[in-house]
C-alpha cells in the first residue's frame, strides 16, 4: 500500500527546526554531562596535588639547627628538607653553672652552654631552573637577660663579657652572627655579607667532639692561635659543589673599609686603609666513617700600637688540620693548628701569640642512650712573652630527649701558666680571669632547644 504526498502533513521550516532540535536533545545532554565529569575529575586532581604539596611542605617549615649541623657555609644553620621560600629558625639554650674564676665558686644562670642561642631568617627563590637567590639573617640572643645581638651582659664576677659564641660584638649590630645574600648556581654558591670563615667552621665540626660549646671544647680555645677568623665583615664567600666527598670554601674580605690614604688614630691605636683585609680557604672531606678538613688564613690586623714601637698592621696567618673517624663504639677527633702574627713590629711590641701552635684530641662514646664527650687541648705560645702556655680539659654528657631537644652536663678546667690568663668558656658565656696564672674551673647543666 502506498501513500501519496497528499496524506503527509505539510511541515513549515519552523516545524522542521523544532523537530530536529527535539531529536538532538539526548545527544546534547550526553555531551554536557561528559564535560561536567571531566571538569570534576580535573578539579579532584588539582585538589590532590595541592594536598600533596602541603604534606611535602611539612618538615620544611620547622627545621633543626642543632642535631644535624653541616660543614661549610651552612654549619650552625638549620638543615633538613628542601628550603622553602622563607624559614624562621632558632636555638634557645639555658644552663645553670657553678664556676670559680679566682674569687670563689659562684652560681649563675647562663645562656648558651651547648650552642649559642640565636634567631634567624633564611630562604631561597628560584630565578630559573638552575639558579636561585639565597639569603640569611641571624641574630645572637641571651636567654638569661633577654638581650639581642650586641646588648651588654649584666656585670658580674664570673660573667663579665660575652664570648664569640653568644653576643658577638658591640654598637648597633643586630644581626651579629651572620647576614648575607647571593646566588646558588650549578658551579657553586656565591654570597656577600658578614659570614663564617671556613677555618672556624672546621674547628667546631670536623675537629672536636664537643662542637662550639660545653666546658672544655677545643673550639672555644684553639681559635686564639693567630686570631683564627670566626666571622668576616664585608666578605665574599664561594662554596663549591660536593665532588667525590670534597667541598671547598673560599672567603675574601675587603676589611673594615677605611677610606684613608695615611695612618690615622692615636698613639696606642692606629690604623690604615688595609685594616682587616685578607682571606680564608677551607677544604672539607666526608666519605663513609671519615670526615676531615684542611684550612688556611691570612688576614691583616685591624689596628697597631705605635706606643709599643709598632710601625704598621701585622698579618695573622696560619693553618689547621682536623679529622674524625667513626669506629662505631666511639668517634675519635684530632686537630693541629699553627699560626703567626708578624709584621709592623708586632713580634716585639704586642708580642702575644706571634708564634704559636696547638693541638687537641677528643672523643664521643655512646652510653645509656646519650653520649659521653671528653676533650684535651694544649696551646703553646712561643712569643717573646714567657710562660703564656695553657691547657684545657673537659668532659660532658649529652642526652637527646628528641632530635630538637637536648639535655647536657659539662665540667671543664683551664690551666694557665704564670703569664697566661685564658678564660673558661662555653657556647655563650665566659668565666672571667682577672689574675694571670689562675686556673678557672666549673660545671654546668642545661637544656638546648632548636626550632
């Protein structure tokens, strides 16, 4: 049976359009739903990435300055996971000491028995795939008095002067410990500012079991030889990448920046435009159970004393060899330092430490969940001043409650020859010596907290 066209409805163009749209609705709806599904999946993936990044960020915001101090430029600075854009870190250290500096034993609440307290800010910013801008600002603190940077400590018989480990200078210098900025490149890190010298970093890490503090550490005594540089102002530091276990650090300083063309000052304290200029070179090695360092320095003095017959700035120069080996039952440390201060008549004027050497042996032995530390150090002053030698001995016990929390106890004694007046010091305080030939001694207990 056939139908003729006369039986079909006559469809207008509008009716045809409506019919076509109606027939396409199921396909259109299916396409829209798929698009929404894809968008939801993409949003879910983005949320997962954000959560993963936040989880990875944990442990970067809080880093430790004590448990894993490194060598080279970052020694004494918090280490850990990749550095975030900004990290605030610090060390708080309090102790109670009982010490004798020649006026009988005195009890004191101190600050910095194990490591010097500090507050710091550091960070880095990616400039490209392989170049980063880096910076660090670190101020010294006194927990016992609340002073920051360069405040004058409260006067007392046993604690009259801040050591180089705590409040490190005078005047308005707030970031007295370190402050620098620079670039981290594939060929190494270059920074400028006030920075540690590699020789000092080696003296507190590879060279001694006691680190930068505790009564009896060689790092509080051996740097007197040829005035081993600790921190250098106006300095440029290059730290090489680690290759085959070897890292190098070169530190150059333009000195105090005197803009003079002649000798200036007084009859007892004069200077020139070369004051403080010099450099320091350190090479560090670490592989397996062995760590070692070889360093040398050459730096001009900041001033000279014409009243003693001195005619110009002396030069401080020396070298240091230090190493330690982990024998599992104990880690043994040893170091040797030799240095001279010569030129400008210093050898016959000020004389002290114009030719000196020193050595130290120390060890760390794990016991009862903690570590027993012991150290012996000797300094031999061969200048024209007789009997200026001294020996330093110390023992300590440290116990880590957590990686960032350490309890410690320490005893030490400095034995001065008749013309020597060296102080007994820890990481932040001194036991003062008023009379040459006296042997200061003391013990302390304390708590060290890093954050």
